[in-house]
């Protein structure tokens, strides 16, 4: 299935479960020496509060050597960096990988293309994890 793009948000259908996809993304990040800052387990936290939601996890990752120059040129980019990938299941149990497109981030923060080009790694990461 082709990526779905809405308002700068890219969603890719995923071939495996949320947890398997998260583990795959972790391995890909480690292999590429990209720092994983955190994994936020939204559905796990919802359950602790007595609420139910489909499995939903957010990975926060990046490379300060690539992101810092972009943030120096466009300080508001720090609102959207480090990069994030959301791995989630919809109401029909389909699994999705969702992230902000680099073009959206560039336009949103009026960031120089040459400094945001390194952020495009998110596209390759998401595509590889969706396989």
C-alpha cells in the first residue's frame, strides 16, 4: 500500500504487530548508530489509568550532530526534534507507522533544505520497519 499523506503526516501500513515493529525499529536505529531517546507506551499508560486504547507506542530518536545545526538555523524546529515515529494499531487492528514529513517540518519552521536533508532518514527507517 502506498503511503498516505495528510497535513504533513505520513502513514505507512505495516506488515507486523506494533510490538514487533517497535523492536525492528530499535534494531534499525542501533545498527545506524541513531540514538533512541525514549519509547512512550501510550496504550500502557492508558491502561494504568483504567482506560483502553489500541497498542500505541511513540519512538523518539535522533542524531544531535544532524539535528543541532538545523535547530540553530531554525530554533523552533526544536518543537519537532528529536524525530518521532508513532507505531499504532487502528480500531480494525491494522498496524501503522506514522511520522511528520521532512517537507512539512522544513516548511513549518522555515528551515534551510540543506540542513534538514539529514532528517530524511526518517523516511527510510519507516519504510524498512514497515516491511
